[in-house]
C-alpha cells in the first residue's frame, strides 16, 4: 500500500493530509490498461478469467484487477499478469504495448513508479475455437447419459 503526504504549498507549511493507495486500486488500473490493449484476448487463468469475463459484461463492475497481481511499495510498484493473446499478433510487440499502457496508466493515476511488469502469455486465442469447444462438450455429455 502506498502512502503520500501532501504539503500545504509553501515550503514552511505542515502537511495537509495523507493519501493511501491500496494494492487493489493499482491492480484495477493495470488490469483495465491491459484489457484495453489491442491483441489481448483475456487476462487471468481459470476462475479469475471466467469471473473477469463476466464482470466485464456487467455494467459498473470493477473486475479490472482480476488476473493481475501487484506489489506496491511507498514509491514504486511491480505488476505480474497472465494473458491470452489473439492469434496472429506478434507477442513481443504486444508485450511492449502492454508495458507502455500499464506504465502510463499507473504512473499517471497514482504517481507510483512502475519498476517491473512481468507478462506470462499462457495461451493463444484462435477465432472460432470457442464455438467448437461448446459443440464438443455437447457431444460428450450425450455419450454419458
């Protein structure tokens, strides 16, 4: 959790208060920046991916940080994320774009310095695979009856 003290403006004044930024806030900002990057199909694995997909469809939900882990210090933060990429997108270029978007968003909104963004590409999404998976599951359940 990051904490900042705000000064009153002139050099001799006392502080005007403290601002605390929770880890989840940084994770949400990073998650939204990642999802807005063209070429990222989904963020997170398994349950966090499914929850994130549902939360993304529900208006006003704040599931932006699902699948994103952050470590927040007093002035710096590090981000770890698992992503699924769209087929045909150069992964090394996508990783650079993700790092740029996350750094810009987190540093602009929080004032924290992003020192590290670790990206784990766990899968490639191939258009049309979702439909085939649903058909296959329908066939297998019919055999089990």
